[in-house]
C-alpha cells in the first residue's frame, strides 16, 4: 500500500506562489488579446484595388473613419481597464487564498507539534510511574527477604544457644554413696531384655515411638556408640557421655541408665520425647 506523503509548510507556500504567478500571466495575455481585437484595422488601398469587388464599391475617405476612432479607442481602453481590474482582483483573491492556506497549514503544523509534545510527555510520565512501581516492588521484596533471613538467623542462633546450654542432669541425692550404688544396681536389675525392650518398660507408651525414633537415628540402639568427631556417647549420644553419670555410675555399659537419663533429659529440655522428636526433625539434632 502506498502512503501519500504529507507536504511541508514551505512546499505548500511554493505551490501557492506558482499558481498565483500563472494566474496573473494568464489574465495579462487575455487582456492583451482583448485589446488587440478591439482596435480598428485599416484596409490597405493596394488590396482594395486588387479586389474587383472592393474596387466596384464606393470608397470612403479617410475622413469618414476619423470621427469614430476616438470612440472605438475609448471602448477598447475601457475594456482593457476592466480586464486589468478583473485580473488584479483575481490575483488579490488568489493571494488572499494562498495566505489563508499558509496560515491554516501553519496552524495544523503547530497543533501537530503540540500533540506530539503532549504524547511524548505522557509516555515519559508513564515510564517514570512504571519505573517507580518496579523500584518499590523490588525494595519491598528485598525488605521481606531481609526480614526472613533475620528471622531464620535468630531461630538458628536460639537453637544453637539452647543446644550449648543444655542443663546437666542431677542425680537424686541419697543418704550415702553405698546406698546410691545399691539403689542403682537394684533399679537396673528390675529391667531386662534388649535396649528396645528396656525402653518399652521405662518410657510411657504414648511417648515410646518418638523416643525410639530419636535413639534409632542417634545410635541405632548401640549402647557403646561413639561419635568420633564430637565424642558423643551411648544410646542417647550424650555430649559429653559423662553427663549420664547423674543417672548411674554404670552409664558406660548399662542401657537402663542411659535410657533413664535420656528420658529425663527430653522431659526437662523439651517437655516430652515427642516434643524432642519434633525438634530433631527440624534440626537433625536435639
């Protein structure tokens, strides 16, 4: 599809000037032609003599043509003047039309420039608004991410602090060392079987599964399990293992002592074995 090219203001003015000059020239030629036709033409006497028809006719003297000449010249002059006035009037009309067209073209160009400037300003304002909204969204997302990171760091620090500050379990005071030893030995002899079976006899039924889940993952029910890097020991992976001495002097080898210590530790630190198991699932330690 061909698009018609829009004329500029200078091109429009040039075309109007060309049309005006052409119109004036046309009217001048027309006026000259009219004047030539209006002037009288005298017949040549030689032509009259050569023509038998003209020779046979009565000839008028030059004086016969003398009187009408002034009237004929006046009429021709008036006609030429009228033609000149008409041409001038038409030229003025054409000039006025050209000036009006030029003014209209200038007004249209000004309106177009104003519309373009307004469109550019609107586009600039819209782009600025979009950029501002995008910056605000990015700032909000950054603030939320920072808040989440701070919360996570605080939770981790709190958990690590609690892990480092685990209270050492204290044994119930006894009247004498011999009584304590004999009491420990007698309480241990009340339970028998594998460590799992002993745990089922000591831990409340509603907490047994949670307790077993932790022991299974910490030591696989190995009474002598030792962590080579940290030194944690026993079924409960007490750190250090000597903490379990608060439940009995035989903490190194006796599953009953280790299970009792572990149950007491979970109850005092987390409230119950199931609460301890929930913490373990979130942190892989308790």
